[in-house]
């Protein structure tokens, strides 16, 4: 069955999103240059994924959110799914106009509910969240902003430190190719996953044609920042994923041990925005 797609657009940008597929952003185009800023795996069909499936093999792309976990974790209410319970669920579209939309999800195993609102203004896209987490466990909420690696990217940010997420995963960090992590090139065969200790809330991406995306996000809520990337070296994918996160470690238990996690019950409001030029 074909999923239904919706659009927001003005003279400068056009956004496409799919409520049935995690409410994910499936396209964000700079209309002045034609640049597409959302990565998609062209080998996979845009369709519903059966609950409980492996994320990596079914990752169609898009910009989405991970909650309440990344790796599979146990909670008081049961076991979390791979990469959480939002990405494969259908969201309800509450309202839609030419420049804003609101979606809601309530039917979560965790008992949480989330409202997210999209809006556009000139060359800027904004995504806002209102969450109500009723359980008492530690959890994470993470953005998963997948950017296509068409030829080259220059990732500009201010960092104090960068460390590997998984010690035996990746072939960039702490090698002779270390500097290529922030300067990825298509089909180099490299890939890696890092936690970055940033000093501000702004990340700028420039592609090979000087198209620019500037990401800003709520650092009071997203206190940590991760980047996953594959330069064709992981599952033949060319993608960079920007991941503002509430937690400083992928495993919630490790984040708790290092006092780098958040805990329910919690009501939260947060947002991020991207500006295209």
C-alpha cells in the first residue's frame, strides 16, 4: 500500500513528511538551488516496516527521532525496540497548512505521548516537540538527521573532544584518516561513529557545490551531540547523520553510570532548526 506524503512549501524551501512512517521528514529542498538535504536509501521502498524489525536493514532514510532507546534496552514496562518505538509507528496528523503542520503519537508501548510541529519561514525549517514521559526509567531522546553525501561535505563545528562510540566499529577516528571524519568523501570506504563535545549549538555543512545547511538546536535539552557517518564503507551507504541527544552514551546503563542521562517521569519542550543557503 502506498503511504501518503504531505508538503510544506514557500518560495525558498519545500518540505515533505510522511505521518505513517514515524512522521519523518522525507525531503527538504532548497528551491533556489535544487539541493536535496535529506538522505534516502534508493534501494529500499518507501513503505511501512513491521514492528520489531531490525533498524539498519530497514533504514529507508529521512529525518526522524529515536525514543526511548537506541540499542535494544529493557524498561520497567517491557523491552524497547531496535532504535526505539517512533520510527516505524504511524503518527496522527492534527493540522496542516501551507507552512506548518502538527503531528501526534499516543499508541506507544512505553505509555509516552509526543506532539511534533513542523514550520517553515523563508529559508528556515523548524521542528518543535512536546513530550510527556510517564514512566520512571532512564531514557534517551535523540534526533536522527540523515544528510546525503553526494560528493564531499565539510562539517564546521566547535568541539573540545571527539571519541568513538564503539571501539571496534569504524576506520576513521584515531587513524591516519582522522581528519576525514569532518571532511567526508563519497565512496572512500570509510565509516565511523563519534561522540563530540561541542562548545556551541551551531553546526554548518557545506557540500561540493557550496550549498549550505546550518543546524541549531536546544542545548539545554540536547546536552550531547553524536555523528554517525558512512562514506560508502558501511552497507554501501553514503550518509552523514547529525544526532543531538539527551544522553552522552549509546547504552542507557553506561550513560546513567557516567551521569549523562535523563529520567522520567518528565514533560519536555524542545526544538531544532535548519537554515538553507
